[in-house]
């Protein structure tokens, strides 16, 4: 029987938070009754700089619910950093943690299966989405494209896994030794090489409020995941450069042939097209290299990922 802590990052979740705590409390009571988890297991809510009454609700629930604990961050640091703050704070409170978003769209029934897999020896248990009908069509399509792009770029990750997972204390201690500032937990955790397993995660509709994970945030996460774990984009620049070199050689042969044949025509259109094409490629190449340099700059500064104002 393990002491469990659920970790839920919260950003403006006042509409759904009380209902989520009620559902988690019911689940805890059931699991305690089955002797799956200890009676002093915890649900930890990380307030990621919310501008509504999220922290007030966490404080109120902490006063009346013995399972509830809270972590109040000084400012909004983003989903990945908020999860990291919760895990690193709670790793000394529990034998294992499960990260799950505060809206509880992930399958609560999968939590018992995660615990069983952990008892059988898995240090990490991934919740893998098997049905996403509750997600909007655009989100489903973009997610599928993202996972395929990651695989193409050589990023090791679990297909259709987001951030719903169980991690043992041992796994958390190992994760704490990774000093990275450009966090992408979906790529970082599989790299640890610990024994792992998977359970099905059937996504349900959000009970209240709206998702805070906008398209811009998802695109930013995708870009961070690729550039933090793969240098393939840099090699693709080299391949593109060689391709452009080959095209220019072919064009040079054509120009020489036209001069010999005396069939020269004013080449304004082809010249302008070439300038735009090559200019666009150069700008893209500089941008990709600049992203990598920017990441090095952020890592070298070594600033903290988050600052904790208060712990309940």
C-alpha cells in the first residue's frame, strides 16, 4: 500500500476546481477502502499564477479536506514548469505521484491500474490516450501530426501520451538530477530508461470552463520538444543547402547552353524567383540556428524554473 500524491497544475480553474476535488476525494476514499493507497495520501494543486480565485479555493479546500495541499507559485511559469514544481515539492511527501490536469479530462479509472502496474514493478506508468472524441477535431488532428513529426525528428516519446503519468519516488529523484531549463517532460522522462508500462486513458469532456492550452501554447510546446531533444533540423538545413547547390548547378548548365545556342532571354522573372526562394531558405535556416542558440543562452543563465510563494 503506497502513499500517493496527485499533482495538478492550475491556471484560472475556479469553475472546475471544487468539482475536481470532490471527484478526486471520492476516488481516494474508494482506493483507501480497497487498501490500494494509504489513508494519508494527498492531492496537490499547483497554482500557476492564476488571476481568478483559484488559490482562494485551494486554501478553502485545504482547511476542510485533509487530503488537499497547495503550492502557490510567484508567477505564471507554464504547464511544464508547474508540473515540475509540484513533483519536486511532493516527492518527499509520497511514495509515488500521478500528474493529472485539474480539469480531470483524463480517465480517473486508469489511476487504479497505474497503482497496480507500479506495485508490479513499474517505476513509470504512462496514460496513453485511446479515445479522443471529447477533444475538438483540430486538436486531434494537430496532436496526431505532432507525434508523427516528433518521431521523424528522432524525439523519443510515447505516442498519444500527454502528462498523465505515475512516477515513483526513485524516478523523481533521478528526474531531479536533470538540470534542464527548457522542460519537455514527455521527451525527458522516457530518456531515463526506467522500467515502465502503459494504461489506457479515455478522454472525457471537460465538466466546466475552457481549456487553457491554446493552439499557440501547443505549437510552442511542440517546437520546444523538437529543439530540446533533436538536432535533426540543423542537419536538414545542410541537406537543403546541398539541394539548392544542385539546383544552382543545373541552372548554370542551362545558362551556358542558352549562351552557346544564342537563345538568351531577359531573366527577370527567374532571377526574382531565385532571390525570393534562396532568401526565404536563408531566413529559415538562420531562425532555426537562432532557436538553438537562444536555448543555450537560457540554459547558461541557470535561472530557477519557478519560485514558490507558499506551500499548504
